[in-house]
C-alpha cells in the first residue's frame, strides 16, 4: 500500500470514477474519449496496486466491490480538490469577472445545472450567471443570434452547424402502473409501448420530437397526453 502515493495517477482515478458512474466500461470509455481496452488496463493497474478487485465484470456491465466503493469515495474527493485548485489558480491569471448568459433546455436545468452553477459561483463569485430556459431548437436560434454566450441542448436538427462539447448524458426509463400488462418485463422495445398513451412534455420539446421520430420509424404515431 505504501506504493499508492507514487504509482496511483489521477488519470486512472478519473477513469475509474467514470466506470463506476456509468456502470459499464464501454460507456465510460466513450464518455472519456478513450479506448475500452485502455480503461480496462487502468482498472487492472489499480487492482494490482491495491491487491484487491475494485469492480466485478459482468456480461452487461460492472458492479463496484466494497473495496471499489472505498476507492471511489476517495477518488471523487481527490478529483474534486484538484479541479477546485485548478479553478482557483486560474483566477490569478484570468481575473475572472463579468456576466455569462446561458440558455439551456429544461432537462439540463432540472438535473444538472443547479449543482454545476453553484460550484462555479463558489470558485468565481464575481462572475454573474444569467440562466434562461428554452427548448432545444430555440437554444440553437438564440446562440446563433448571439443572444447567449453558449447553450445547452439535445442533439436536434441544426446542431451540426455549431461547435459542440459533450455535457451530460440523459438516460430514459419507462414508468408503468403496477397493473400494466408490461409491468413485469425486464426489457422493453420502444415499439411495444406505442399502443399506450405517453405522458410527456410539450410538442416542441426535444424529447417529444425524438419519441415522435422513433414512433414514425416504427410506422406508428405517438399518442401523447401533454
């Protein structure tokens, strides 16, 4: 264990955290823009240093061992501290002040931005963030018209004309009444749900448009109660 300080590097810890968050090596590799084999090698190196397994590999993903949970907790703290140190040091060179206008879709505002904006504001208290909610199509329009410094949206039609940086990934799940005919299913194809009505967002939302497109590809029409 005395070799950990000398041999355990930040890149390995970052990749391990990604694997734990994604519960899947391939998804973590895609998120971090690295080959799956390289991620597996980094995890194996951590396990070799510790002498104990940190994950259990399964056919459809991974589970984190109790040892891995301990490593994950400390790794997240170490990475957060390094990121905060980097951000604070950058203030000395940038003297960051001013106002940033962000236009974002509902999903990112509800799920991710509150925590990220709060963390940013703690590091850059002299930067004011103006946040506005719009659907994904309007996010593109507003950014194109220079009405915002940057936008956060789904990959809707037209996004290819902009410089893009991945932000977060959404995963969709199906919620069914306990008495529903499909309630006991472990896996469902989207087409199996098209005989039922969906409760969803307004028709111009990116999610509704995506579901409508997927229904059309299956030769069906989405029945949605907004």
